[in-house]
C-alpha cells in the first residue's frame, strides 16, 4: 500500500480500509477526440464549458473565444483593456454571459453579457499584488476566486451576487514559505455541493489542499503526496465526483517525470493516497467524467491519461500538448485546450463488450 497523507488517525484507518478494498471491475469506455479550429495560435488555458453546445475560452492578449454550436465554429473577440494580458481563468454562465480573470498584474475581472460583443471591468486589484489562479461558481450567485498569497496571506475572494462585488475570505491557514497556486488550467480549485471547495497549492515544502465546506466561511488544510519542494512543483488541478477527489500536477520544469504527479482521496479530501501507477508525466488538468463513476481524464504536455477506478490506476489514452480540460455538467461531452491554439472536442462512449 502506498503512503497516505491526511488528518486524524481514525480518518487514516478508515480511508486505508477503503483504499485497500478491491474495486469492482471498471466499465470500459471509449474516449473520442475531435480537433477543432480555434483560429488562434497561442497557448490556451482558460476553459469554461456551459453545456454540450456552449463553451468559452480565455486566451493571451485579452482574446476571448466562444462556441454555441458544439465547436463547429468559434467566434473571436477581444477585451481591449486586457491587451497584453492572459485570460487564464474563466466562467461561463450561459451563451451570452461570462467572466474572465487576467493572470498576473494588474489583476482584473471582466464581464460580458452580450456574447463577447462588449466587456465591462467589474473588479480590479487596487494594490496590483494579486495573481489569480482560478475562478469558479457554485451557482449563478455564489462564486470564489483564488490568488497567490498577498503580503504573506492566502488571497481568496468570495461573491454572492454573480461577481459584481467581492469580499476577502478570512480565517485561512498560513501559507508555507514559497507556497502559491498555479494558473495552468483554471482548475486548481474544485467545487462540491453545499458550499464545499478544495484548492490545490504548490511551490512550498509540501503540496497541500485548502478546504472549506461552508462557502469559504471557515477553512482547513491537509498535505498530499504530490511533488513539492520546488517552485514549479505541486498541485495544478483538482477534480471531484462525490466523495472521490483526484489531484494532478508534478513539476512542470520536469514534464516527463512521472513521480508525484497524481493522488486520490476517498473521503472528501481528508486523506490522500498515491496511485498504484500514475500518469507518465506532469499533468496540468484533470476532470471527472459525468455519468461514469470513478472515471477521471487528465491532460498535460506529453499525453493524456484515463483512470477508471477513482485515481488508483491510470492508462495513457492519446494526444499531447493539452493544458486544460472540462466537461459539460451532467454530460459526456467536453473540451480540452492547449498549446498552439489547440482545441479538442471530447466525447465519452460506453465501449461495447
């Protein structure tokens, strides 16, 4: 049994028992990839999937891409006030309404309500000290944004009015020296029902997960076995399906190293285990596949990997050069985006026995 890292002896024993139980044979699935034309050649990371037909992508230099026909065509618009800035965090409410956070300084949040025809600045970091790594919403009103620490304190913003106004979360654990987040795929944070949120970190002596189960009113933190101790190492993405969580990452400066690139939890993130076999390199994005219990798909520079048993084991499936991945809520349809303007449409089908 691989090592487990978490909080509380009782929790560890319970999770160890669950992790050691033989899993039922997972169903076979087919992962179908279809390349789509983005119309840009830059590296894409800010992916927001609304439904099987609608998705938004934030790109460098303030560019925004949108599809409303399943990716058969992508329209391009530009936030002039974000010229020269990379839109690495995005959230789409519907085909007309979306939010985009710039990565780096100045940190600005832009909103469109007309399908990208125009954009409005709804938030700006006055101190120019924040670097936002992720943006997500529980519903149309409640949302959360995660930044690298500011003045030695984790910087997390909360909204209850759809992003029009934001307040700082308090009661947060103290960051380790060098600890921060990664804006590699807009998925270093994952949300669950009833106000649950998990945020992955890196860059410090340990790769950790910040957790809240009350919409960010209170927080806890646990260690994970992902790569740590270097500025480029840690958790880059988290996905959740029920009580099962999967975290992926590693050290992006050593993208072909398969050590410390994945971990899984069976108890809502309290205890984390190393997989029996891991993806074959650094992974920047992971997503749970809706309708397929225990199925997670991870992407990174040197390939994509599928787990059919909740993150215990992984198998290489295809492709390389992808940064981010997301599925439509409740659908086996999704997208992955990556280097060189790459956009891949994903369809998951049950394989014929």
